[in-house]
């Protein structure tokens, strides 16, 4: 099974307020990625989807779509807390994979996420989406790496693990898919 964790708990430090609820093209920023993933998961039997967030409005939005919502009250301490909250909500089995998708990438497509999911195969330990040489999100890890992911601290994600030689790369359909919103000007641009 492939478990998609949609990480929607960021501190939005550079943005100055909760960017996930800011409107982009008629809907809250987080809904762009969530809608993409929810539709993809409805079409596949090999996936689960959970939204991990400390924000009640984001969790309520997920539940309204029929998506599992996981509270992550300690996420203000850093990304590692959001990752742990998501992992704690999963019933991981040998052979499973975890896919981490960040909520501030509004242009990520189903095709790219599907290619990443399809990269999950026996012998694959991790995979990441790239465009050319540019590395980005989302990322996939085999269940055997869950202890290493749980050991992350502070605002640390799985970047160091992904530097390993055994990381498979999956090409995004366009560089725009890797675009993430960090500032007000990013939202408006």
C-alpha cells in the first residue's frame, strides 16, 4: 500500500501568516494540492490519503472531501513533528510506502504524483520528484525507513535521506509543478 501524507501544518514564517488559507485562483492554497490528490486516490486502489495539519479549517476541509484528517498540534515546533504525527496515524506493513506531499505546491499534477507512486516497487527505498537537475517534492520512502523518519528533529525533513545513492528520481511534467508558495509575492505571482 502507498500512504500519501499531505503535510499542511507549516509555520509560514516567510509568509507572515497562515498561507494555506489564502485564496489562489478562487480557493484556499491548500485545496489545490488536496483536490489533486483526492481525485487521484479515488482512481487508484493502491493508495490511502491523509491530511496532517494543526489547523482546524484545513482538517475540516479535508473531512468535507471524505479525506482522513490527522491533528498535528506540535507542528509549530517544526516539520519533524508533522512527519511523526502522520507516521503515527498509519498502520505500516512491510512492503508499504509513504509519500510526503507539501501543501504549498499548487501546480503539482496527478500525472507526476502517479509516476512517483508507480516508482514504488520492491527494492526501491526512496524516490523524489525532480525537473531536470532541480530537486523538489513530493518524496516517497519505503516503510523500512519509517524509524529514520521518526528520528528527525526540529524543522528537519527527509532531505538528508534523499541524498543517498539509492534514491530514484521521477521527472515532473514541468518546472512549475515544483513551485512552492513561501511569500505573499509568490502567491500573487
